[in-house]
C-alpha cells in the first residue's frame, strides 16, 4: 500500500471534507446562505405577485386590454418592483456594479425570462387548456421563479 487513503485524507485535521475539498461545515453554511437568500427572493417575489396580479386585473377589467398585452405590462411592472427590492434587500451585500448596469442585466435576464415565460405559458394555459387567466398567472409565476433566482444570483447581482 502506498499510504493513500481517501477517507483518511478527507478527515485530516478533524475537518470532514468532501471529494471536492470543501469541508462539510462550509458546504452547510453555503447551503444555508443560498436558502436564506432564496427565502428573501421569494418574499420579494410574493410582493411582485401582488403587483403583477393587481396590474393584470386593472388592465383586464378597467382597461379592457387583451390578456397577452395586459400580461406583458403587468410583468414589467412586477420586474421593476422586484429589482428595487432585490437591490435593497435580497442582494444588498452585492453592490459592486452601478444600479443602471444591474437594472439592465436584471431586465435582460429576469425581465426577459419573466416576459417570455409568462406570455408563452399564459398562451398555452389560457388558449390551449382554457385555464382562467388569473390562475394561469399564478402558475406561470411559480414556474419562472426558480429560473429567475439562478439568473439573478449568477448574472445580475455579481
């Protein structure tokens, strides 16, 4: 035997390390930090759902707009609302770039994903499956939120 033992090396110095060399404790801390940030992201997103739903209702009922045009405008109102809150709270610790650059990246990633995802899914749910536009709105928001978190964390607030 050459004295190499992966399990023994992983436990050197009392720190339990994975095969990547990251200690289990550090991995848990990272997981907690991601979960904590996702919880903040979700709280902001809940506010965005309210903004989007109210805007959609007003544009449909009061404005008499087509549901796809109303969806596009409601999504953009929500995206702008969410950007402000994410900048000030969710990713307040990441203020390296200027606000205008972050807004541009946010609209190009989260805004585009939200707009395209919402319009495509709304069309499919409402026009193809005859799901109520308000219920469809909530379904599409839920689906798009996971992708938006990853985009915001990796490309916007860096």
